[in-house]
């Protein structure tokens, strides 16, 4: 540890942030809670290292996303530029400038991108062909894997490998072997996250080893047994407490007897498990006697004690004991038998996967491609060499002074291994700086391993291997949001669920004091009561009901001008749509959201809306492709006829069906062609097109077929005219591109392409929409995952009563990094059994899944800056309260693990259980917890049922409350079309405004009398003529031709000639009257000044000027003097034209400065005037009139020279006076 510099008094960083910036000499883990400024700390740490002489290319900075890497570079660039501007020492300035030149090539990137750099530099260490491209297209990658797997599986099926047949049969259905394919693909993906893929796969059978019986199995001893003992001990503690309460209460003999009996049974069971008497444990569990619990209906006091304090504990213990039964679902003998049957299958499973990895790698090598998995594995192979490091590892360890990792909680073990070979391996010289927040680790689907963070978090607390720094202060959100978040997670999150204790170190601390206190910002729960029988004409389902609540609330917020605090403007302002975000757990309801919000005319921007195949235009095109392949498909055929491609309505579809009531719809279609009405003509035309396309599909490429359809139907032109037209257009173009990519593989033809799409849909996989169009003022919709790292003034968290997804635990296989692979075994009678590894891994994975769901909730709540709405639905209010009241009498602050892990569950149940003991809940329920939690957070709960919602919608639809409300999607589209047709360009005035303006033309703005020829400057507009308004200062009269000019010399001409003479006088020697006269004569001779004008120039005034102090300064340093210097500068148009009100419109101002003296640190400006000054009043008028002109000159010089204009002098030659202009 190095000495940390003393923090200055005016430093805005907290003490912990300051420590995180300067601490070094060891591996450091910065646990940065949400909104704690971790990116600012990271950037500051880099800058401080650069200030101390480090080079930016000596620091490896690893980010989680490319966007984060770009932001990091931009922040560092800005910080360097600021440092350059502030630095006075030239040597340090040069160093910062050097860093700016190094920055574009600095190693600031994702780990994938850095791995690519390693491979391109050291490819020869693993004999890799340096010529390759990245396999970035998802479609191409999926097709390549499928191609390899088909060849490999066929080779296995053609062999006589009986073990392979058993494996395939165990995971296939009687209809297809898709389940078996999914097994190998899933195992491949999971194994590739391991730094030692081959070893991990080869070790899978070890969990099924039975050579020393069940108790000798490592999985049982290290994983299953400790978990069973922990559950049983918790159950015993609950039973013991319940029994003591019953004994102390008295008059509860039946309950005492029952509880005592169950406690004795549980203790025996614990003892059997502890002593490895598995047969006795199995028998004890099978015979465990849970008798009927007595009631105390006639004894109110006893009933209350029983229901509130005894029964919940007894039920909790009962649930834990029943959970233990899942491990002993079969006898120990049967368990061993199943493991013996499963072991060779698991071994073959690993073997086939290794074979697939090898074949897939070979195919990629032939094609000259690498995928993202290859980047990390090849980089690791290069760095670790034979296991003791390599030339590459030594190079990077010598090069990098420090390795900084952002979002460390989202790394996996493969990435951790790569980092190891880049950092200093000596613990006392650790140079790994990790920053992140394990409470925000939500990327299990990318195989992130939060235990890497958790293990260091625990070890570094005791300085074992490094040190930790905790950043708890939140600089993002109001205290109302933070207090509510703390209220929830102080009771939910611990090592058991969440994987980290939410203790004092983890709690969010308000770091901003700029938000004014207000009850308006308390968190609100919006709950919809879904009644048993609902009228679908009002609300179709619970999802729609929730969304109506949200839409009505948003409308109310915007229309009532709900005030939020603007951090940039540092003042309150009315809320706008783009202040609001809707966070969703998944994307599946995006189309419903779009539909509901369209009804309320709420502009919407849907980010990462992964519903490509659900898009109407894509579905229609896929249906058309299906009937081109095979028209004997009723649903696709009817869909195409009903679509805009053919345009039949329901009545016409019925007429076609009646032409042949039996058989396929296509047959009825062909029969109807025999008719001679208008409909038949339309159908014959479509049939000709269909036959043409069918013929084309057999002769041409698939993408060519799709483009031909687009051209012949003008379908692209049609969809672009619809709402979200550009998005629809992009979706259709993407379909053609994906078809082209598909045919670049070994797969060909329309039929195969349609099957590919069907497989994607069956596996619930989709392709992301190719374009996301942004609206300036729109409510945004995104998943919780997509929102990570972002912040929004107002957040609605939707669908919180969606049950947790246990579908991953219903398959016949399950994987875990440390425990390996668990499978179900199917015997010859087709009975499916859970093996012991399957049950152990399943319980472990369920706990991990729930921990991640909890962390997702944390991420969602901490996105809100000012206001938080939690949205869900229950069948009834009573059902919700009943679910929440399970926590009513919890004694400890953190809820019992059994409550948090029990049942299907959902986020709202969790939140409700954390609120039930809060005093605010007394406003909503009668039962009051005796264990009230004293907490500063406050909240509100709003219930709405269908009747209330219908009334609210009706009120919204009243013309007097919503005059612009449209009642149908068609009218909405008409309105949108009208808006487009009646579009008024928002910068209309800018199109009528000159982009160039000379100072001479502008002098009327400042009443400049020096320009007598500007008889009248016209502002060619009136405020009433906005559409035709032009903005420019001009002379209405053109200059007269020379032959029409009068012989009399005017003052303006004399003034111009005087300026000309002053510009051309030499300054190297002091001028005399004779030398000035000689110079003037030369100018007349050169026809630069006319003779009659020269006679009028006051030469004595010029001589007088050079004898003044200012004149002597000019003569003393002629090399610093600049005369008649032209300039141009941009100026806000609003400063020039008084009624011009468009922001961001600039005007190019051009003019000429008479002269200035440029010193090293400042400038002196001077301007000559030849006006006649009659008296003091006239002089003051001149000074006032020239203020504006000289202000422009000063501003232009200061901008151009980047120096202050110290003095500005107005030289009145005719009056022989110099006036210093003060403003």
C-alpha cells in the first residue's frame, strides 16, 4: 500500500472514492454500489496515473461492452484536454499531449477485443493462420453449428456405438431427436465458459462414481450432505422455538405433543445423515409422521398465538424436511443403481461434445473464421503456454503497469484465467484493479460467475490476496428511492439468496443534497385485481390491465405537469415522456405495450424489441413463403389472402371457402377461380403470381425470390406508409439478407429455410429487430438487462407478479460449473428418474437463479433517479395480502430463507413481504405486525379492479378531458398521416435567415453614423408574416454608378481614404508631416485615393496620433501591430435579431478591425473614426453608438487569439482625442 495524498478541502470526491483513485501496490477490489460514481473513479485513477508519468498504453482497461469502452476513451480524452489547458509546466503539458496521441490505440476495450489483439500479435505461438474473419452473424453461426452437428450425428448413427444409441434415446422423444441435439449444444456452450474445457468435460463422470457406495461419493459428501444437515438444523431450530412458545403459553397440550414428536423425529433424521446412515435416514424420512395440527377456534387468545407464532414455524420446518425428501426420493440402493446406469451415458455425452468441438473447430478453420468463444480460448492458450506462462504473457506482464477491470462481477472463470496471465503473479506486487457490484451481477445466461467477486470480497476484507474498498454513497437518486431500496434488500438479500449480505457496507447512502424533499416521490405500488370472470371487451387479461394502469398514470403525470428536478438546469420542470422508462423482465409483452400505449396516444420507443418473427409484416412474408413451398396449408394461405398482398375481407374469405367446403382451403381457392365475378378475377391474378413465384423458387436463389416478391407486390412501399413504417421496412429487408446468409451455408432451398425459422420459433429463439428508431420525446421500453448502467427520472417496473422461470429445471439435463452435469435416467419402461447429481445441481441452480432474480430487482429499483412505480396483479387484494403476511411475524430482520426460496414466487411477493412489517402497511391491512420495522422509507399502494379501470378509461375518453382522443387504430393512423402532410419545419425561421452578415450591414443595429450611405436598413418582415419572414440587415438602395455620383466628396469617402492611408504608412520610423504627405501622394499616383479626396484628409490629425502614448506604443513594437485585419465569427442569431427565437441557429459575422497590438498575454484594440465632433453631447452620442461595433471586434479577437482584449481605444481624429471604451 502506498501513501495516499491528502485530499484537498475543495475536492468533490468522498474519502472512499479518493482512496479508490490513489491506493495501489496491491490487488484492489472496489465494491461500488449503484450510482456511486465508479466510472468517474476509474477515469480519475487513470488520469492521476498519467499525471504521475505513466503512459496510457501501459494501462489495460477492460470494459464489459464496446459502448462502455468508447465512453471510457471519451472521458479520458476530455480529462486530458482539461489537464493540458490547466497545466503550466511545459514538460507535463507535452506528456499529456503525448497521451492524447496514444489514446486512440490504447488498450481500452472489451476482453474479447483485447483477446483479438493478442491473437493477431502472437498467433504463431499456437500455429494459427493469421488470415481469418470474425463469425459475427448469428444466423451464419447457428447454421454452421447445425451443419457440423448433422454430419457428426449421422456418422454416430451410422456406427454401431451402442452407448451412443442409449444416450440419444435417453434424451430424444418418440417424434424427434431435437432433445438430444439441444443437450449437446447446451453442454457445448456451457463447457466453453471453462478455462479448461476438455478437462471439465472429461471429469463429468466423477459425480457418478459409486465405487465406495453412496456415502463415499464426493458429490454427496461435499454438496448434498452439508445442504441436508443445514436444512434439518434450521427445521429443528424452528420446531424447538415453536415448542417452547407452546409450553410457555400453557393449555396447548395437543400442540405440545405434536411438536415434541416432530422435533424428536427431526433430530433422529439429522443424526442419521450426520453419521452417514443413509438407509436409516431414508426410512426415517419415508415414515416421518406429520399429524394434523390442532385448532383453537374456541379459545381466541390461544388461536392468535398459534396462528401468529407457532404454526408458521412448524410449517417452515415441515417445508424444509419435505425438501430433504427430494434427495431421498429413492432408496440408497436405487440411487446407486441409477448412478451406475447414468455414468456411462454421462461419459459418452462428454465424449460426443468433445468430438463436436473438434469438428466444429475444423470447419471454422476451413472457412477461415473465428467466433467469440475462440477469441478467449485461443488468447488463453497463447498466454499460458505449457501452463507456466509464455512469451506473450511475459510481454504483457512487463508492459502493463496495471490491469483495470470494469464490471468485474460479470466475468467468468475463463476470463479470470486470462486476466491472471496478464497481471503480476506475485501477491505482494499485485496490479489488478477490479471495480463492480456483485448486487448487479445479472448475466448468468452469459455464464458470468459472481462467486469470483464474492470470494475476493470476503478474502480482501482480511487483506488476503488484496484489499477491498466499498463505495456506498449514491449520487444518482433521491433519498426516497434509496430508502425504499434499502427497506426491501435489508430483508431480502444475504449470502443464502443474493450471495452477499446487504449489511451496513452494502446499503445505499444518499450522496446528493440537491433534491428538495417531497412526499410526491414516495414509491408507489400499482396493483390490478384480476377477478375470476372479467369482461374481455374491457380488459383482455391481467397484462393488459396492468398496462392500462400504467398508461393512465403516465397520462396523469404528463397532463398535470408533475414536477421533477432537472439536474442539468438545476431547477424543477414539468415531466416529459422521455423522462419515463418501462422496465420489463422479458420482451414478450412488447407488442401488447405498443398496442395499449397507441390507444392512449403515448409516444413509445421500444429498445431491443426481440420480437422479429412476431412482427406482422414478417409473419405475412413467412406465410407467403410457406405457401410458395406448399400451398396446401390452410392457416398460412388464409393469412396471405387476408393480408394487403391480396386484400380479401372476412366475407370474401368465406365465399372462397364455400366454393369447396371440404378439403384444403387451397382446393376451395382453385374451385372459386372458375367463377366470373370481380373476386375471381383478383384471385386468378394472384394465382398467376403464386405459380410464377413457385417456379422461381425452384430456379433461383431464395433471396432473389424474396426481392422479386417485394418488387412485384410493392409490399415494401406499402409497409413504409404504416405506423412505424421504417422499422417494418427494415424488418423485411433483413428477412432477405438473412435468407442470403442462410444459403451461404450448406443448406439450400425454401423448404429448409422455413424449417430453420420454425426451429428458431420452437426453441423460443428470435432474431433481434435490425433497427431501433428513436423518438425525441417518447416513453422508453427496455428489459432490466438492457437498462443496466443507465438511469432515468421515473421508472415503472412492469409485470412484477410474473412467476420465476423454472423451465431450465424441467429438462432432462442440468449443468453447474463446480458440480458438473446432472441427468435424468429413463429406464426400459420409460420411467424417468432423477439421479442424485441431477437433484443436487438442480437445487444449487434454483438457488442461483433466485439470487440472480433478486439482483435483477436491485438493478431495476436503482435505475430510478426520482420516482419509482412497481406494477403487478393478483387475483384479489386478499390473495396478495395473504401471500405477504407469511412474513408478518418474522423475528429477524432478514426474512427466513424458506420464505424467500419457497414455491414459484415472484418479485412482488418478495417486495410485499418486506413491506408487511412496515408501519405504512397499517393503512392497507388490519393485521399489524408485532415485529414492526422502524425504517425511514415510505410507500403507497393503489389497487384497481376492472370496474374502477373501466371508469377511469371512460373518464379519459370524455371529449372534454381528452379532445384529441381517437377511438380506433385506423383513426390514429389517419391522424399520423395528417400530421405528416401538415408538417411544418420546426426551424422555419432559419430557412429565411441569412447565414452570413457583415458588420457594415449590421451597424444600423448599433446606430453607427460612420456609414452615411445606409439610408435605410430594412428588416424584410413583420411578426405577422412568419411564413415569409426573412432575417438580414441590408441596404435598400444599391450604390450609385460612378457616372451618376455628385462631384461633392462626402464624409464617408474621406473616412475610408484616411483608413487606407493609416494602413499603408510605414511604422519602422516615426512619421513626420512630410513623410505622411509623400505616402499620400504615392497613393494618389497609384490611383488608390482620388486627388480631390486626398485634399480633404487631415494630415495633422494623423501626425498628432503618432505622437500620443498609444501611437508611440505602436511605433515601439511594429512587429506586434496588425492593421485592417479581416475576421469571421459565429454568433447566436437570437443576439442579432430581436424576435428570432430558434435555438442552435448561428450567423456568420464578417468584418475588418482597424488595428490591434498583440502582446504575449493580452491584446490592445484600436479603431479610428473621422466623425466631426461639435460638442460634448455629440461626443457622448458617438461613444454610445460605437459600443456595439467595438464589442463585436473585442469578442472576435478574443475568440481568434484566445487572449483577453485588455484595452479598447476609440480614436476621434477630427477631434484629436483618444477615448478608452470601458465595456
